[in-house]
């Protein structure tokens, strides 16, 4: 702006040598070698076309010209005001009409100084459209698809507020959101929390790599949990990372899971994984072969025992559980089971209430489990997932290389076992059995 203010009167001053009188001056400005390109071009502004230069360039007495101090005010002498709506574009509000429009002529429609996005980039950083992935709405439709240029009714000159801008075209997303699903809070808040409306260097015009980095931007605690856990879950490091299990927008499932919780686990655990440290069993087949499902599994809830984001307990268990057949008794080692079951089940030598695993009042959980060394851990008899026997008693338990059989039979008041540990023993809660 500033240079023009001085050059206008200076350059027009030369016309003085040839003409006197303002209309004569105006008529002849364009035919002289001074401004012979004025009023010529593909699109010519009405008053310039007819040579009425002096409507806009006020001549001072000595044939120099007043600098045009307020271009906006000048334009509205003939045009309607354009910044009529509540949110004005800064250069329009400031009356800098000629920053975008050439007051004389132009090769672009509406006397613009450049076409399409190039016009905007006269002032805005072209980095906004320089990302590797450009939003189709920008690439195909240009800036005007979403922004008013002079003034608008909504912030940032947008045609609506918030996500409504996006829903104009992404109406499928709008429908899903109205469809009574669990919505990820940042989605309900603003699509632009994650997506750049213009362009980005990341797929799906996301503000960061979308499978994981984006998530950590807000879920820093998860990053912490994952990096500090000693036992890592292989499910976190598949190609799609977090998105293997979570939908970034919404879901019918709680926790934005991409499918039902157990179905999700079994979608990967339908095969055996072989790792240097051992194998991870094919849980889908294992469960299919065992009709007696443990409570939480019947409820499709694997995460009550396993932390899908990793843990510092073996097998990504949420709470400690002994890894082996034998362990010295310490209730803390069994916190996994005691999240849901009576903690004192193996505490008292004799009881009539704490457990059904008793012979008369002799607590057989106590007998087996509660020893300073070599207590039998729960796994010696129970399967945490499923079994073919009542009370989740296993058929057999790994005893190093041997599959030690349990040989359990339940009766109405007790049961009997013929395990690989000892000969047939019976227990009866009503009439204590006499074993040898
Ligand atoms: C509708 C108003 C208007 C009319 C009509 C008009 N001008 Fe201008 N002219 C301007 C404005 C506004 C500027 C200053 C541009 C700026 O500062 O951004 C300007 C700048 C100029 C300049 C200096 C900058 C440049 O673009 O070279 C010259 C020379 C000029 N006008 C000559 C003329 C001549 C000759 C005519 C008649 C053919 C004419 N103008 C008609 C508004 C007008
Ligand atoms: C002296 C009166 C007058 C002034 C002052 C004036 N204009 Fe115009 N302008 C016109 C006329 C007349 C037209 C042609 C109207 C038409 O074709 O409908 C026009 C057309 C336009 C157009 C539309 C061109 C098109 O292709 O439809 C634009 C943009 C424009 N003027 C911008 C400006 C700007 C910016 C200023 C201030 C620098 C300005 N005008 C000042 C009279 C004026
Ligand atoms: C940031 C750039 C920019 C500024 C600043 C700007 N315009 Fe425009 N103007 C445009 C564009 C782009 C168009 C093309 C039509 C559209 O997209 O609305 C346009 C169209 C016009 C038109 C013709 C169409 C219509 O809406 O009648 C007029 C007249 C006009 N502008 C006048 C002005 C006036 C007067 C000012 C200053 C108060 C101004 N413009 C400031 C970019 C601008
Ligand atoms: C003459 C310079 C100029 C041109 C050309 C220009 N703008 Fe601007 N624009 C500005 C300025 C100055 C601001 C205010 C910046 C700020 O407040 O940070 C602005 C702000 C904006 C804003 C943000 C408004 C807000 O409330 O934060 C949008 C959106 C915008 N411009 C879009 C456009 C589009 C689209 C174009 C092209 C049609 C364009 N601009 C062309 C100078 C310009
Ligand atoms: C699909 C719709 C859409 C298109 C097309 C679009 N924008 Fe935007 N633009 C937006 C939205 C939405 C925002 C607000 C972003 C936010 O709030 O973080 C925005 C914000 C802006 C801002 C303000 C920057 C800021 O950080 O506040 C500018 C400047 C801007 N756009 C310029 C442009 C330009 C230039 C073009 C054309 C190259 C363009 N826009 C095309 C939707 C769009
Ligand atoms: C004017 C229509 C329009 C508007 C408004 C619009 N989009 Fe789009 N968007 C499109 C089109 C067209 C595509 C390409 C669709 C396709 O390829 O299937 C697209 C694709 C996308 C994609 C996928 C990116 C890719 O690379 O394919 C995302 C993410 C997206 N838009 C987000 C948004 C967000 C966020 C908003 C609101 C700020 C928005 N869109 C507003 C038209 C629009
Ligand atoms: C929490 C971050 C986040 C928010 C907020 C968000 N998205 Fe996304 N969006 C993503 C991620 C991540 C992807 C990539 C999905 C993939 O790779 O499967 C994506 C993909 C898309 C796609 C392309 C693929 C598809 O699902 O069609 C569109 C379109 C899209 N988003 C639109 C939107 C709209 C509209 C909103 C606002 C209602 C929105 N997004 C809000 C993270 C987000
Ligand atoms: C812009 C911030 C933001 C980003 C980015 C983000 N989230 Fe969220 N997310 C939240 C907020 C806020 C909540 C609700 C509060 C909470 O549970 O922490 C939430 C909740 C969740 C929930 C729990 C939903 C429920 O039903 O309780 C999951 C799962 C989730 N986000 C996963 C993701 C994943 C996966 C990503 C990456 C694709 C991601 N988030 C990216 C902000 C974000
Ligand atoms: C293997 C599947 C899986 C992967 C991969 C996964 N999650 Fe989860 N996530 C879950 C399950 C299942 C839950 C629900 C746990 C529950 O019910 O307590 C959950 C819950 C969440 C929650 C809600 C809070 C909580 O802990 O219950 C957030 C936030 C979350 N995940 C973020 C992430 C992020 C971020 C990533 C990527 C680093 C990710 N998840 C990867 C399965 C997964
Ligand atoms: C996207 C695929 C995928 C999903 C979904 C998945 N996992 Fe995994 N999981 C794996 C892979 C791969 C391994 C093998 C780990 C390795 O190689 O370190 C694994 C290992 C495990 C292990 C053994 C960990 C160890 O190192 O001892 C357990 C337990 C487990 N997953 C439970 C679950 C549960 C519970 C769910 C559901 C919440 C689930 N997984 C969902 C892929 C998945
Ligand atoms: C009641 C707690 C509990 C529930 C619920 C649970 N698990 Fe486990 N899971 C365990 C325990 C304890 C182990 C370690 C068993 C062992 O070492 O004998 C384990 C081990 C595993 C293993 C490794 C198996 C191996 O030894 O190779 C996988 C895979 C696994 N669970 C998947 C699942 C899946 C999938 C679900 C949901 C269908 C699920 N778990 C539900 C407690 C549970
Ligand atoms: C998340 C809660 C939860 C955890 C953790 C849990 N259980 Fe259970 N358990 C249940 C529910 C609910 C039932 C009742 C339904 C059924 O028979 O499975 C049950 C039943 C049982 C039964 C059969 C009881 C009967 O009356 O038939 C045994 C045995 C058992 N659990 C052992 C264990 C062992 C061993 C552990 C630790 C590895 C454990 N549970 C961890 C919830 C849990
Ligand atoms: C030596 C085998 C054995 C061991 C070790 C064992 N249990 Fe049991 N448990 C049983 C038998 C047998 C029953 C069935 C009792 C009945 O109803 O007849 C049972 C029943 C249960 C029940 C059902 C409620 C009750 O007490 O009757 C729970 C819960 C249970 N056990 C949990 C555990 C937990 C937790 C551990 C490890 C701390 C464990 N058990 C260790 C054999 C064992």
C-alpha cells in the first residue's frame, strides 16, 4: 500500500506536461505513453474503461493527485458495502479492497489480482495447502468452498459452526454420530482436533501419524502405561497399532472397540503365536473345545484379567498370579483371583463357610494352597478360561513336560479326585470322607 500512495501522484504528475483541465487529463491519461495500458485488459473496471480516472484520483490544483487514503470508502461510493455480516475478513474490514481487486483492469474475473487459492496466498502462508495429502474439498473446490471472502456469519469466515462445516459433505459421518453410538469426545467436540481441514503430511489429513502418535497426543497416560509395562502385548504393535482395536470416531461398543470385546481378542487369538520365550495358545480353539466358561469369559470380558495395553505381570495379567505349579502362600500372589473371589478362601485350616472344597470342616484349599513352600497354586486344579468339568477344574495341568491329570468327579456334597499327585481322595462336606 505505502509505495502506491506516493507513486500515484508522482506518475500522474507527468501528464501535466501535455494536458490541462481534469476531464482532458482523464481522457488523455490512457492515450499517452504514461498510462496507455490503463483501462485495457481482459476485464476492465467500468469507470476506468470510460476513462473517468478523476472520479477516484482527485486532482490537486497543481495537477498532482491526492493520495487515496481510504480505498474502502472510495469503492463504496459506487458499490454496496461488502462487509455486511458480523465476521469481517481483516483486509475487507480495513478497506484494503485494492489488495485483492485491481481498481483498473485485470486478466482475472472480478478484477482480482490472482485466481483461486493464489489470491489467498498473496497474504496467507501457502504451507496450509502444501502437505503431502491435500483435502479433496480444497484441491477440487478451492478456498471458497468453505470460506466467505468478504464477511460471514460464523468465525473464521466459515459457512457454519464446528463440525457442521464438515457434515455439509460428510453427511455419512453425521448420520453415524446421530445413530446412538459411543462417540469419542474429541470427535463430538471438533473434527479439526485431529484433521487438518486443508492438507497434511499424514494420511487422512491428520495432524499426526494417525495409528498411534495422534492418540498419544491426548492419551499420554497410555503412552506411559505402554512404555513402562514389562510384558508387552503383541496386539499393540501390529501395523494399525491402536486402530487394530479402537475406532477413532465412534462405535457400538464401549471403549470405542471395533467389535465385541471377546470377539476382538479372538480375532487375533485364533492361532498359536510362537515367540522365543514360548508359545501363546490358540485361545479360540481352546474355548470352543471347553463348554464350561469361567464367569468373565461367559460375559465376553477378557480385559478384566488381561490388560490389552501391557502389564508388568506375566501374560499381561492385571494383577499378580503365580506362573508355576508351586508357590509359597502369600495372598498377594493371587490378587488376580481375589479381585472377584473371597480372599480368605485359603486362610483358615477349618471352616464351614469359606469354601465348598472341604471335607467336613477341613479346608482343602488351605491344605493345598497355604504352605510356606510348595503350596499348590490355583492353576494346579483350576483353569482360568474354561474347562470340561464343574467348578472350572481342569482335565490336566502342565507339570513340566508331563500333562498331569486331575481326574475330578463332582458329587452333590463333595467330590473325588484321582490326580497324578496321589491316589483317589474323596471329600464330603456333610459326612467327612475317610481317605487313607
Ligand atoms: C475506481 C477508482 C479508480 C479509477 C476509476 C482509477 N483509479 Fe487509478 N488507482 C485507484 C486506486 C485505489 C489506486 C491505488 C492502488 C493501491 O494503492 O492499491 C490507483 C492507482 C493508480 C496508479 C498508480 C499505481 C498503478 O497501478 O500503477 C496509477 C498510475 C493510476 N491509478 C492511474 C489511473 C488512471 C490513468 C486511471 C484512468 C484510466 C485510473 N487510475 C482510474 C483507483 C482508481
Ligand atoms: C465510480 C463508480 C465506481 C467506483 C468508485 C468503484 N467501482 Fe467497481 N464498478 C463500477 C461499475 C459501474 C462496475 C460495473 C458494474 C456491472 O457490470 O454490473 C463495477 C464493477 C466492479 C467489480 C465487478 C467486476 C465484475 O466482473 O463483476 C468489482 C469487483 C469492483 N467493481 C470492485 C471495485 C473496487 C474494489 C472499488 C474500489 C477500489 C470500486 N469497484 C470502485 C463502478 C465503480
Ligand atoms: C481478500 C481478498 C478480497 C478483498 C480484500 C476484497 N475482495 Fe471483493 N472479491 C473478492 C473475491 C475473491 C471476489 C469474487 C466473488 C466471491 O468469491 O465472492 C470478490 C468479489 C467482489 C465484487 C463482485 C461480486 C460481488 O460480491 O458483488 C465486488 C463488487 C467486490 N468484491 C468489492 C469489494 C470491495 C468494495 C472490497 C473492499 C471493501 C473488496 N471487494 C475486498 C476478494 C476480495
Ligand atoms: C490482502 C491480504 C489477504 C488476502 C489476499 C487474503 N487474506 Fe485472509 N486474512 C488476512 C489477514 C490480515 C487476516 C487476519 C489474520 C489474523 O488475524 O491472524 C486474515 C484472516 C483470514 C482467515 C481467518 C479469520 C479468523 O477469524 O481467524 C481466513 C479463514 C482467511 N483469512 C481466509 C482467506 C481466504 C480464503 C483468502 C482467499 C480468498 C484470503 N484469506 C485472502 C489477509 C488476507
Ligand atoms: C473443507 C473446508 C475448508 C476449505 C476448502 C478451506 N478451509 Fe480454511 N479452514 C477451514 C476450517 C474448518 C478452519 C478452522 C480450523 C480450526 O478451527 O482449527 C479453517 C481455517 C482457515 C484459516 C485460519 C487459520 C487458523 O489457523 O485459524 C485460514 C487462513 C484458512 N482457513 C485459509 C484457507 C485457504 C487459503 C483455503 C484455500 C486454499 C482454505 N482455507 C480452504 C476449512 C476449510
Ligand atoms: C465441500 C465438501 C467437503 C467439506 C465441506 C469437507 N469435506 Fe472432507 N472430503 C471431501 C471430499 C470430496 C473428500 C474425498 C472423499 C473421497 O475420496 O472419498 C473428502 C475427504 C476427507 C477425508 C479423507 C482424507 C483423504 O485423504 O481421503 C477427511 C479426513 C476429511 N475429508 C475430513 C473433513 C473434515 C474434518 C471436514 C470439516 C473441516 C471436511 N472434511 C469438510 C469433501 C468435503
Ligand atoms: C480423535 C481424532 C479424530 C477426530 C476428532 C476425527 N477423526 Fe476422522 N479420522 C481419524 C483417524 C485416526 C482416521 C484414520 C482411520 C483409519 O485409518 O482407519 C480418520 C479418518 C477419517 C476419514 C476417512 C476415512 C473414513 O472413516 O471415512 C474421514 C472422512 C474422517 N475421518 C472424517 C472425520 C469427521 C467428519 C470428523 C468430525 C465429525 C472426524 N473425522 C473427527 C481421527 C479422527
Ligand atoms: C484431541 C484429543 C484426543 C485424541 C487425539 C485422541 N483422544 Fe481418545 N479421548 C479423548 C478424550 C478427551 C476422551 C474422554 C476422556 C478419557 O476417557 O480420557 C477420550 C477417550 C478415549 C477412549 C475411551 C472411550 C470410552 O468409551 O470411555 C478411547 C478408547 C480412546 N479415547 C482412544 C483413542 C485412540 C485410539 C486415539 C487415536 C486414534 C485417540 N483416542 C485420540 C481425547 C483424545
Ligand atoms: C489389542 C487391542 C487393543 C489395542 C491395540 C489398543 N487398545 Fe486401548 N483398549 C482395549 C480394550 C479391550 C479396552 C477396554 C479395557 C477395559 O474394558 O477395561 C481399551 C481401553 C482403552 C482406553 C480407555 C481407558 C482404559 O484403559 O480402559 C483408552 C484411552 C485406550 N484404550 C487407548 C488406546 C491407545 C491410545 C492405543 C494405542 C497405543 C490402544 N488403546 C491400543 C484394547 C486395545
Ligand atoms: C491385533 C491382534 C491382537 C489382538 C486384537 C489381541 N491380541 Fe493378544 N497378542 C497378539 C499377538 C501377536 C501376541 C503375541 C505376542 C508376541 O509375539 O509377543 C499376543 C499375545 C497375547 C498374550 C500373551 C502375552 C505374553 O507375552 O505372554 C495374551 C495373554 C493376550 N495376547 C491376550 C489378549 C487379549 C485378552 C486380547 C483382547 C483384549 C488380545 N490379546 C487381543 C495379538 C493380538
Ligand atoms: C479370570 C481371568 C482371566 C480371564 C477372564 C481371561 N484370562 Fe487369559 N489368562 C489368564 C491367566 C491366569 C493366564 C495364564 C494361564 C497360565 O499360564 O496357565 C491366561 C493366559 C492367556 C493366554 C496365554 C495362553 C497360553 O498359556 O498360551 C491367552 C492367549 C489368553 N489368556 C487370552 C485370553 C482371552 C482371549 C480371554 C477372553 C476370551 C481371556 N484370556 C480371559 C486369566 C484370564
Ligand atoms: C473378573 C472377576 C473374576 C476373576 C478375576 C476370577 N473369577 Fe472366578 N468366577 C467369577 C465369576 C463371575 C464366577 C461365577 C460364574 C462361573 O461359574 O464361572 C466365577 C467362578 C469361579 C469358579 C467356580 C465357582 C462355582 O461356583 O462354580 C472357580 C473355581 C473360579 N471362579 C476360580 C477362579 C480363579 C482360580 C481365578 C484366578 C485365576 C478367578 N476365578 C478369577 C469371576 C472371576
Ligand atoms: C487342589 C486343587 C485346588 C486348588 C489348588 C485350588 N482349588 Fe479351588 N476348588 C477346588 C475344588 C475341587 C473345588 C470345588 C469344590 C466343590 O464345590 O466341591 C474348588 C472350588 C473353588 C471355588 C468355588 C468356591 C468355593 O470355594 O467352593 C473357587 C472360587 C476357587 N476354588 C478358587 C480357587 C483359588 C483362587 C485358588 C488358588 C488360590 C484355588 N481355588 C486353588 C480345587 C482346588
